[in-house]
């Protein structure tokens, strides 16, 4: 079965775009565009980094509640954007656990922490822990673990299938990653303003009742995922039993805020049949 709704990416004002939908069993329900094309992921790098961090946790290299980053912060705080670190600076702006301060710096500290704990440079650890086992041969992250990943729709489909039906991790660990950490925490979703609460799991944003939002009006509150400033997104909707990946080569802006929600609603409507 091929989803006709995916062809809506043809109307997006972008030079290149590709998209796909995948079920938990790895079945690709539909794809559109050059799924083997390598796109910069921007912040869609973060779920990959988070997954590697959870592998390090299950291997016993790190503990989620061990100190990491600013005084009083832990690995869990870094993953949940509550360490108190600023957006793009290694500067503390609030005590850990109090506010949801979306932080690239926090994920860079996390990458350094894992590299020290495992004695493996983080890009190599990511490759060994996640990319290689999942056959993600078109994916790499040779810079910031917050934003410098490059990947393909075909590879991210493999990752999205893994998150829905984990083989690299205990399903309970993944369930924790999609569960709200530090509930009732306020904060900003970049590009979408203040949200109260601004719910987040371990490296994955959780939709809940956020408005406005980059997913669809019909997305379930349990939907989780990430979008990137390079015009990219990955969402997983457990109620729909599917995940959707869309990658483009135009920076996020009003065009994306306008195009993505109706696209997601069309995909969900078609999935419901």
C-alpha cells in the first residue's frame, strides 16, 4: 500500500524533500521522493544521540541519575532539557529541574560525558551503538551531537521502526524515553513559543496538548519525536501505530509551520483508512 498523502510534499516550497511512513514491524507503508538522499538533520540528530545515551545506560557505562553537566544536574536532566544550560552556550541560566530550557549545549555536554565514560569519541560510539546495528549506512554525526547529524529517509525509517519495537534496548527503557520527565515544567519549543507544560521525555519531545505545534491537530497526545531547523521532522504516534519521517533542504520557517500540520493530518487520516 502506498500513501497518496505523502505526495503533498510536492507542494512544499523546498528544493528537495523526501518522506516515508513506517509501522512498528518495519513495514514501510509509503514513501515519496529521494529516500536515499542525505540531508542535514539539525535537531533531529538529538533522538539518535539520546538513543545512544540509553544504550550506554543499559551497557552500564552511565547511569541516568549520575551527575553530568552543571552542578546538581544529571544525565537525565541533560536528556530532558532541564539541566539549566542555555540554548547554545555553556552557561547556566537556571537550577536543574526547574525549567525546560531547550539546549544544544546540554546535548554537547551529554556527548562529552558519554565519550569520557566509554573512552570512545561520541561520533564513533553513536555509530557502534545505534547506526551500525540498524544498518543506517547513510547516517553520520561528525560534529555536535545536538545538531550535526546527516541522514536519509531510508535510514530514519529503520530508526523509527526500532523505537516502535525496540531490539537494541529493553522496551521499558524506551517507554521511559517517551514518558514525561519532570512533569509540569514550563518552557519554550523553538519556533513555537512558550508552552505550559512543555512536556519532554528522554531526548524526545512529547506532544500532549501543546498548541501551536508542528504535528497535526489529529495527532494523539502520546505522539513524540523531534523537528529540526534544517526543515526536518520525525514523529511517532503510538495510537496510529506508525511513524513519519520528512526531510528537506530548506531551513524551518513559516512555510513549515504552515505545511507540516495539515500534511500530518492527511497522513493520519489515510492511515485510519
